[in-house]
């Protein structure tokens, strides 16, 4: 008997026949998707994906593999085992790295670029007489199927396989559900791997920034001692330059990071040389260059993390023109070089009271949708303007009459027919292929506009393109500037006997914060974890402000400590400092009065301004 590899293209599996167990399949998929979406750990995510495949197919074994890139240091082009279910330890070791020349269902799928089904290994001519067949026999495996995991960009990420002890061929229903699982799994796997790499990158940048601050604070001592600290700082920066993961996951962004890191590393090397020569007059200039590059790099990682996490609602008077200009480079990197981007900002644009992070997210989503509508290239235009909503328009769209500013995204893509335009704001409605979109992007943008007191309007014509315009209410006041006034950095004494509790498990951060506060004239108390900080807060000591990290050791984080302290000190002011995006730092709850967040790394003048604001508001309330 001879057997062949049966290939089933994932995109061709759409059954229109009614199935009695359709609802059960939908319930099964819904439960699997909910379970997968909530998982952040890569290892646990792979385990849940394999378990889901085993449940769908009723197999006895399951595996998930990652395709190693051609430049992998030890196993280029191999398939690396990420997780297995049901295999013996001997089988796991034998298939930890699978050579592309091996004869298995996964290598068959790798060669063909599509699913491979082996109904019976004993009847498959390709494997007859090979060591691979003996390995399957020892493992008790008689049949298998392998489904590729493809990213949205068409890149092969890996394979998910299920195996049976007896000859078996999966049903059409099994294969259809496996296709859906594979698409969902590929999206989540790529996202989780990207977030892991970005967190590692941010940590390397944080260490570089901390080292640079330490150098700044102790410059005179380092000049006198000429110790090896400068060499250690240089080593930290060299390590920060090794950002292959960022280069692989964010494409053109790697170029920007390398330029920024070159500025930091080169400046510190020149500082070391000039200090060795005794030419201290040039040191300040090199330090300014390094600090500026480090701040820009930190801002970029924060922006990338902000787009991958839910952010705390924090409406602020916002200059939308400046917001668009600040994110222009990120949009360009996202849409790719084949699409032209034009930004047209209206002169004299009114400010608006919104959450700037939510607007950034909305604009990026609109630009991604526009990019997807132009597979062969085109033009995206982001434009702003001042608008007056008259009575007729306001009544038609249930808006208050008055002054609004508009921000629109226009593309020259495929456009949409009227029946599609009428449904685009419905949750889960999407025109993209299965696995290519959730259908939540436009509905979330619509919700953001409504919550901000505004409106979204969409215009589209097939073959001409689409224009999505957000109307946001005018704010009568000045937009906040990201630049802190220079007077704050002078650190002139402004304290009048107030006491600030500083809680951070990182001694260098705690030391820097304390020194800034003491230079400002405040008394300080230090604590290294949440438990120690809460003991101080539960005592009779005067505490006018708490500056605390969110991620603290000892079983109590900064938010929990603050909540517990506020049960006794109801008017306690708290400034949270954190290295993560705000949504990840404080959770889904909105910050109440007297609570603010400052993300690391932050400039000392920004810290001083926030402290002055919070302590000043307490003094005003007390007066």
C-alpha cells in the first residue's frame, strides 16, 4: 500500500453546509480564544494552543514548533520544539530540533508551504526504511497532521501538529477548526514574542539611562578617581546596542534605535577620552548629546508599549497638530515605504480635551486600515481643521451644536460600497479574511469619539478610497506642553517643611529621587518595599506626598500600598513612577484626585514639576 502527503490549503476551507454540531463548535472555539487571549506567558500560551488542537482533533499527541531563521547561530532552518503533549522524554529529546531534510509531517508541510496529513506512516512511501519511521514506531505514533502557523504578513512562524496511535485521517470539521485555531495562534504567538522582545529592549535602555544619570550626578568624583565605572557604563551601552530582536520585529525602527544608541555610546566614549586628557570643558556638550538620545529612545519604547496595552483614560488639553507630528515617524514605519504619507495640519488649530494615547491609537488603527486597503501602494493623508457644527448637522448626528476640531485619515485605496460603510462601526464586523482582523478597530474608535463628546464620520467610494474623520469638541484653554518649564529644573527650594515618602526597590532610583526632593527643600523618608512604606504611612509621621514605584517586592505593590494608606489618610497625594505603560502599571481603574503617574525613565525636571504640583495642591486645599 502506498500513501501520499495530503495537502489542505488553509484558505480554501470554507464549508457552507449546515452542521448539527455547529453551535458546539462555536462554543468550543469561543472558549479556546478567550483562554488564549488572556495568556501573556509564551510557554503557557504554546501549551494552551497544543491542548486546544488535541481537543479539536481527539488525538493522543500534540506538538508546537518554531521555525528558526536562516541566521540562527546553531540550527538555521530547523524546527524547534516549543511544547509537546503525550510524548515520552526520549521522543521529546529526539524531536527537539527537526532538520528540514527529515521525513516527517512537519517537514512535508514546510516543503509544501501548506498543511500535510499522513493517514498512515507505515503506508507512506517517502518514509519507508528511514530512521524517522523507526522513531515514530518507538513513540507509538501511526498517523499525523501538521498545520503551518502563518503571520499576517505571510511569514511562516512554525507548525502545530497532532498525532494518533492508529491510522487516522482528520475530518473536514477538524481541519476547518484547526485553520481557525492556527490563525488565532499565529497572531497571539507573534504578539507575545514581540512584547517579550520589547520589554527586554526597554529594560536594556532603562539600565543605560540609569547609568547615565549616575554618571551625571557623580561626574566630579569620577573625574578624580578615573575608576572603571566609565568602562562599565560603556559596556552597558554596548549591550544595549545588541537589539537584534527589535530589528527583526519592528523593521525600520531598528535603524532609529541604532542611531540613538550610537549617539549615547559615542558621547560616553568621548567623555572618557576628554576626562583622561583633562579637557573637562567638552564633557557637558557630550553629556547633553547622550541624554537627548537616551530620552528619544525611551520615548519610542514607551510609545510602542502604549499601542500594545490598554491605557488608563486620562483626558488632557491636547494639541492635535503636535500629537500627529510626534507620531508621524511611527506611522511611516508602520505603513511601509510603498505608501506615501502626507500630514496637513491646520494653522491655529483649537485644543481639545481628550486622552492623547487613545487618539494616537485611533489614528494608528486608521492608518493600518488604510494601508491594508492599498496592497499595491498609494497615499495616506492625515489632516486637521477647525469646524463649526451647525444646528442641522448637530441634530442629524445627535451632537451638541458648537465648535469642534477635526482630524481625518484619507486613503486612495479600494474603497467600500454603501452597504459595507453602513456596518463598519458594528463590533466584530470586518471585511478582512478570517484571522486578519477582529472587527473591533473602528468600533473602538467610534466609542472613543463618543466618550470624548465627539463624532466619527466615514466617506468611501469603491475604487477611489476612504476618508474617516473624527470630530472632537473644542477645549477653551491652552493645550498642555510636553516640555517642562526650565525653572523647575533649577531645583530652587520651594518646600515649607513638607515631608515626602519615597518607596522604590531600586536603590539608584530612590537615591536620585531623594536628592532632587531634598534640593527642592523637602524632608524625605525612604522605604524599599510596599510593606515598609505602609508601616510609615500607618504611623503618626507627617507625610504630605508619596512617590512610589508600582512594581514592588514583598507581596504588596505600589497601588495596593497607596489604597491601604488612603483608608487612614484619605487626602494622601501619591505620584506613581513606573517603567511600564500606564495601563499596565495601575490596571483598569481610573486615577482619582491626588493620584498621578510618571513613566520611567523621566527627566529630573519633570519629576520636580509633578512633585511641586501635588504638594502645592495639598497646601492649597489645607489653606
